[in-house]
C-alpha cells in the first residue's frame, strides 16, 4: 500500500531540479498565507463585521419598536433616525411584497447579514440587497400591510481592514496577472473613449442644428401671415429648448475634479437667481461637502426648475449628521403617480399626464439629476411632499 502511494507521489512530482526547488519554496509560503488568512478572517474580519452588522440590526429593531409606540409622532421618529442613526427610512404599503432574495453564500457580508436578520425576524420577514447600490445596502423589513425600506451606508457593516490585509499579503504578481491588469486598463480607456466620442457626436449634431434654426428664424420675419409665423416661431423655440437639454445631457462636466465646497452657500446662490418669493429654504449654514460642484449645481437647478414649473410653492430643506446629508425639494404641484417613480429617472421618458405636459421637455431633467447623485455615491427617490405635491429626497454620503 505504502509502495503504491510512494510511487504515485513520485509520478506527480516534477522531475526537474528548478521546478522541485520552486515547489519547496512556494508550498510553505502558500500554506503560511492560507493559515494567516484563515486566522485573520476568523479572529478579526468576520468577528468585527458580525459586531457591526448586529449593531445595525439592533438599530433597525429599535426604530420599529419606537415606531410601534403610539405616543410618538411617526414622521418625527423617521426623521430622527434618518439624521442621527444614518438610516434612510421609507415605509411602503405593499401586501404582495416578495420576500424571496438571491442567496449569495460566497459573500461574507451577505452571510453575516442574513444570519442576524434571520435570528431577529425569522425567514420570511425580511429582504436585502448588497449589490443594487454602490455605497448603500438595501434592507426591507415586513411591517403590517407593507414594509420598511432601510438604505444603510455599506461602511457600517463592513470593515476596511480586509482591503489593507489583501494589499499586505499580495505580492507584485505573475507576469500573466500583470498583463491581465494592463489589458483591463486598456479596455477601460477604450470604453471611456467610446463614451466621449458618442457625447461629442451628439453635442456636434446639436450645435450644427442651431445654424439652420437661425436661418429659419430670419425667414420667418419675412412671412406676412402673422398666425403662421407665430406657430413656426413657437416650434423653433421648442426645438431650441430641446437642443439645450441634449447639450446638457452630453456635457463633459463628468471630467470635473472633486473639491470641498459650501453646499449651503451654493443652494442660496441658486435660489437667489430665481428671484421668486414662493421658494422657501430651511438650510443650516456652512454645510461642506466633497464633490463636483458644477454637477451638484446642475442637479439642484434641474429639481428646482421642475418644482417651479409644476407648482406654486417650493420648499428646499437641507440636513446633515456626522456622515451623511439629506436634501429635500418639495412642491405643491400635481405630483407623479407612484407607479411612475422609477420610470421618470430613465432618459427621454415622459409620462402622459400630471407633470409631463410640457412639449418642450425631452425627459432628461430627473435622469441627469439621478446620474449626478449616484456618481457621488448617493441615492435619490421620489415621494409625496408635505405640500401634497412631489417631494424629491436626496441622500449623499459626506
């Protein structure tokens, strides 16, 4: 038996001295890294993440317990937990909500989160998604005839020490790995070049169309029939507005670098230019954020433009805690049906009623705003405002 095993081992081992020496050096290093990795994940990373996840689940449970108490105002409790506990909370009525979710057993974050939620709420009372947002985790807990939706920063349930450990144990790598990394970098540059070419093409087309539109305006001035001239002039003005939206959509502002700026001051400057007494603000002073200032300005402009276009009163509110800030833009307009909330963030999408009755709109305002917020690692959602119109709520990590 031992003779056969010895012969089998000799057959699978390399015969040349170089490969045998490499095996002697490589095997102890690999075994040592496996042992160190196992000890690290067991004693530090998993236990640390488990404690962080348990703390978040306890905060969710505390919120639901307080929410059940009739002596407290529901909206005030929701706002307090959103501001001071980093919990972006929304209650959604949905009796047919599906609590089945994809099992990602290879993910330590998912396993820990699933274990803690299961021990707290059972198997059919929760749902979560750790991949839908770049910087957020979506957790939903069943409650009466609907569910609570919690958007939680990812860094609240995961430790950054894993990345440091990975960098520590990773050597420079084999030539094949370096070549693969180089090819991925080339692919990334090709994709960026393709997107830039597409944007430049759309921008060029939009610019070129301005020349014939200008000639048409001059020709309209010589038309004696005023009614026909007015109709043609209106069509040209609508086309120019559409071109402006296309140019804004294809703008290269995404190449702008991050900077630290005063968001409170920026919002006040934006609202001052409207010179509209129907816009009220609830903004604390000196709220600073690190981001792309021109993009944030464009986003806020788009939201306020929509609010003014469809409502008589507009309220802009800003709150901040240690790690996050919340921006609200509310109006008293007709609002948007709840079933259309996800659709209006799609480019060029327009609904047939309510707020989409403007012929000059091409349906890019909310799409641009959503792209800007998500590029900053945040989230944007629509809800019914306190003014009975549309409320746009923005969540941004500081």
